[in-house]
C-alpha cells in the first residue's frame, strides 16, 4: 500500500506542469477567461436569498445553495444545523447539536461531503452510534467561517458520484472573487437554559488583495467554548423489551431503563487560509490550508433500573391497562463516567486553472487530508445493589421505576411472600434514603482509543468550449483517490474486588476495591429525574486513581474481546474517468450527456474475537478472551454511471430541469471490513464419551462437566456450538447503485420565488443487515484462524445457525416532491392606509414530502418497510420583518417520524408466533422511530451603523425534545419509549463588525 500511495504525486506534477506549459505557450493569445464574481457579498435577508437563487439558477445541475449571509439570518452554529433549513434535508443530532444530515430520504452514509470539491478526511465518527459508517460529521464546521454551502441533488459526470442521496459542497472564502479588502469580527455569548453557563465565541474573517490585484489572501478563524447539559431517559440500546406473565396476564415490559445527565464542555477551533495567485487573465493558482479541532470533556451521570424480568418467577404484579408491572431480582446501579476526546482534521490543497489555445481550459488539484479522533482516558466507576423489589411503568412518552418494600409488593400482588428481594436486608437498600451507602463498588471501566483517517486525492479536468455549432463544450477528466483508515481500542472492565489481590500495589487500593458508596461524599443532581445521590466528581477521580493499578495490570496481552473486536486497518484506492458534453438542443435549452466510470480496490484487516470470560478466576489477571488477527482481505469492483441533464429557460422567469442519472454508494467500513465476532459468551459442547454431559452445551463449563479453568479437559473435549450468536463482516459486498430521475420548475419573480421538484430513486444491491443466517465458517470470503484457538476446538466446517451479517441483493425505492416559496411584500401595500411598514414583511418556506419502499430481505423482514433515516415530511417556515436597520424573524422547523432501526420478522418467526399466540419471535413491534418534532427560534438583528450589527437569538423557545419510541403492540399497550433527550432553550447575544 505504501508503494501505491506514492503514485499520486508524480502523476499530479506531470499533468499540472503540462497544463502550465501549455498556458505559457499561449499566454500572448487573446482569451475570454471570465474572473467575475461567482457570488456577490450582500447584506439583508432579501439580498442574501437573491444571491443564493442566482447561484442555483446558473448551475448545470439541480441544487440548493445557502450563502454565509444566509447563515447570519438564522441561529445555527454549525453546517449541519444550517442545512436543515433547506428542502430535502433531515437533521441528525448528537448530544443536542446537529451533526449529520440525510438528503431526500437517504441516510448520512449515502451523502458525500466535500470542501471546494475536494475530499476531507473524517475520523469524527458515524451516525446512529455506528462509528464505522461513511457519515461525515458536520458539527466541526462553524457557519461563520464558510462562504457558501451547495446541496447538489442531481449530479453530473464530472462530480464524485459516490452519493446516492446527493452531495454537499462546502465553499470557502475567495479574496479574488470578493475583489476587495475586508475584515469581519464577531463576538458572541451563548447560554443554555439547563447548563446556565456562559459559552463565548470569537470569529475573524478577512480578505486582502495585493500585487496589483494578482494576489489574494483570504483567512477565517473561529474559537468557541460551549457548555451544555442534557437530560436523557432511555431503554437499553440493544436488549429488547421482553414478555412476562403471571396469573394468566401477559405484558411486554422494558428490560431496563436508564436516566442520564450529560455535562459537556466543548472547545472548537477552525482556521482556514486561502492564497490565490492570478498572474494574468488566463491562469489562477490556489493554496488552501484548513484546520479544525474539537475537544470535548464529557461527564455523564447514569442511574439504571435493570428490571431483567425475563424469568416469570420474579414477576408478581401486572396491570396492562395502566402499564404498571412489579417484580424482584431488580438491580439498581449508578455510573459516573468521565471522557476527554479530541478530533483534529487538517487539509491541504493546491489547485490551478489554465486557459490556453482556442477555448481550452485545464483544472487540477492535489488534496491531502488527515483526521484523528483520540480518546485517551475514558474512565468510569459503578456502584450497584442487587436483588431488589421494584415497580415499573412505561408508556409512549416515559419509562419510570421505583424501589418498593418487599412486603408492600407482596400485599399488592396478593401473595404471602416473595423471593429474589434479598437486597433489602441488613447492609442493603435503605428505603426512603437518597444516598444509598451500601451500594457496592462493583465495576471499574477504563478505555482508550485512536481512530485515524487519511485521504489523498488528485483530480484533472480538461474542457473545450465552442463558440458556434451544436456543442457548447466538451469536458473530460480523471480522479485518483487513496484512503487509509485504522482504529485501535483497548478496554478493561472488571470487578475491582475480584482482582484486588493481584492488581493492587498497596493496602489503600485493596480497601478502595471493596468499598461502598457510603465511603465517599455524594450529591443529589439538580435533574429531578434521578432518584438517588451520586459520588462527587472529586471522589470519583480519587477512586479511579486509587484502583487504577487493577485496570492497568489486567489483560496484559490485550486479548479482551472489547480490545480487539473493532480494531482494524483498511485502505481504499479509487480511480475514475469521465467524459461529458453540453449540447444546444434549442435556443433556450441545453442537454448534458456523459458518463463516469469508477474502479475501487478495498483492503481490510480485522479480528477473530471470542468472549470466554467464564473461565477467568480471581487468581489471575489474564483474560481468557480470544483475539486473533485476520489476514488482509481484498475486494474490487467497478461502476459505469451514465447521465442526462436537460435545462430549459422556458421564459425570462421560468426555468425547467430534468435529469436521468446514475450514482452509487460504497459499503460502510463497518460492514465491508473483515471480522468474525462471537457476540455473547461462547457456548461450548461437551464431546467426552465417558461424561454424563456428553452432547450438552452451555456457556459455563461448570454446567457441562468441567471446572472453570480446567483448560486441559476443555482442550480435549470441548467444541464450539453451532448455536453461538456471531457477527461477521462481508468484504465481498458490492456497492449500492441507483438510477435517479429529477424534474423541477422554478419561477423567479421580482418579489416571489416558487419551485417544485419531483424525484425518484431506484436502488439495486441495497445492503441490509441479515440476522439468524446459517453460515459455514470455511465458506466465508476470508480465512478464520480457528486452528490457532487452543482453549477448545472449533470445527472449520462448523455451520453457525444464528449469524448476523450483511448482504446485497435487495431493492429500495425513494420518491417525493420538494416545494419552495418565498415572497417579499415590497410595494404590495404601497397605498394601504397602514403605510409602507407592511412592505417590510417577508415569508420563506419549503416542504419535502417523500415515501420509500425497501425490500430488506426475507432473512430480516417478510414485508417491505420505509427506509431508515427517512422522514415522510420535513418543512421550514420563516416569517420576518426587515428594514435598513432592524430585522426580526420567527423560524420554525418541522420533521415527521423517522424510522431509525427495524426489528426482524421472518416467515419462520410468524409461524412460530402463530403457535404461541403472541409476537415473541416476530419483533416488528421493536421498530424504533424518532417522533415528529417542531422547533421554534427567534432571531433579531439591529444595525447600529454601516459596519456594526447586534443580534439576539432565542433557540428552541418551546423546549422541544428529541423522542424515540418502539412501535409496540397490544401487549405493550401501544408505543413504548425508547429514548428521550432534552436540552432546553438557549440564548445567544452577539456583535458583528464588518469593514
């Protein structure tokens, strides 16, 4: 791979040099190079929109554009939040802030993000908690350091077509395009209602023209500290609710619920320098340097009620009508979690444009981008008390729990006594006390990780313009990109008391390892959702420091499954060539026809990981988990992508477009990389012919004829069972490919803009997660080193019957319409008695209505579903009033329900449930949706003088929350809460000085 990564630079230099020499040979010839402004710097809401509409109208493809001036008209702090105001966009949040966007019903992994057309590395993590998908995190791009953002919804062959949903191009400031010296300063303070802390922000932006207008320097810099506090109630992220039954009454109840408080302190830094040199009218050269960094200190308080009522013997009280249930063997646990992280991205780009000869133009660019996501010292202490009696209650909007006296529960259930409530006796749970002094320190968690992403790219485009004839221009080019990505995580999660005799360096460590919550100072959070007091920050850090030696000494070989299962190294080499031409088919109509061909080579390494901790004892610090590296696995594929784009100026004000084009999306890293992981504890089978347990299988050796740690016996007679639950990557995945149809009509009036667009996407080779699949180890697309496992035997021809993997072969369709409208009442009420005051009113609105139909495969779902991450309806409305000095806007955003994940339901599941009489196997009720939401913001801007503005923003004034729910069924009483996050209103006051 190192040899291949060196091939870009010589090729780039050779092609760039030839273009430059060609330009020099023709520098005395007359050219028609147009260096006019692509965007005009304007002020005011109406002028900002006119600027964006003009840029959209002039483009060859259908797009939506927002300029930096538009950004100032909203209350958004990063590029993701700004984009949600545009038609077709759905926002995804992380910890209350916008982070990813979906476009036209397709998730962030199918939307490409570029800066000035060049690729950017992204180690910031993917969406939906999947850190290895291709979603680009936009929260590191502040809006006030950008010139504009283009959302391209139909793509021409000269664009990167790895984007079924579409592409987003972030454009940076150009001094030569701006054409003047300028400087802008902005100072702002933000206060979130829940955190009640100041969050300052400073921004500097400027441009300078030097050397007789031949050299331009543009620079932007932004620094921000932001403090937020979020409240969250959630069900367990992976364990589904479960059925319980008593006295003939059946309910579907939560397995656990968790109350969280996230206290985050973030520092963001963004800086960009753009140097441009234009020695003559026929050439321009650019050098761009971009840096973004995101540092985060997160402190999380977590209170768990783990009902775990899967055993009906522990269920005593059910009231389906009220959604109330009660039982025993309930755990109450507290976690205090501390995590620092830093994401840094640096991008370098050199590009040039040369015009020569009779209408020839060459453009070329070399881009190198590197990103790191470092989490050096995640640490957590946990306290727990077990065997409690508790009540729980769930509904579509809440999950709650309460520890109750065992005698009270017995009375409520109408029984003489209950079992499984030993945690209430003696040094156990103390009824009526907020601080539970006997909660046991039962877990020390330590984790560090590093993710790196590096991308190098070279592009070369050659264009020939024709002054007469049927062809307006012909364009061709090449693109070469090389990407390397790796991830390494190490984790220790242990019961300190169990390992203190071997891991502790002193008696203080031993004492702390067996301590309880009552040994430390506590506090009661202001968040009223918590029921009990937590260890203080200082005491938590003291406890971690005092027992850290246990975690540091545990698992010296780093074989613990959580330290291997997600580690990988991968590379992706991609090349593309295209050709296209624009034809003047009518005096006012053009047709672009062309095609692009891409070739991709993907290599990955991963791990064969098995959880085997049932053999561990208190006498050793070694982990018995198995983590074996896999050999490098490769996959190659090509895509031919034709396109037609028709553009017709139907009148001076009416523009029509139609496009039939193709695109593709490469598989996510986490699905296409090589790995084989036994998800739960490994299940063995005893093959000893002399044993009474012969043929029996279990995860615990002591249950099938062996003592824990008796490795000699297990090596001889234990073999891995076919019933293990495994996750397997699929390096043979093909990319998804889509045929796309877009049509639009746009009306550009003096005071009114109207636009209607229709879109349709027919996606083949749709990639889905398949569960319950039968897979034979020896028939995988990569070698699994089963022969290296020496703790027990694994048959290389073993067929596992409960595998989760990723498959091609299914289809999906997305279709919908986008509607946009804006109107400015200039002159409308000129003669009305209320006067010209009403002429300053304006309205901006857009709406996206869309549907999808996805066949995810019979191994997952027998019926078709809507695609995840798609909202049927998304709408924005801005009502405002503006004159030369004052601007006031009410901004509303509505997003309909979004399917976030699906539950499996196969034909076999339905057959099994028919015999049971209820849906225990077909878990369509486990579909998780994000609930519809509406947010309201207010922004007021006052111009003090020609160079100074003051603004005040009120954000989320109605305290809208992000709520997620299980679809549920009649046994759950309807929908059940999955997660709800609340961040409250926020307010920001700022000053902008513009010279």
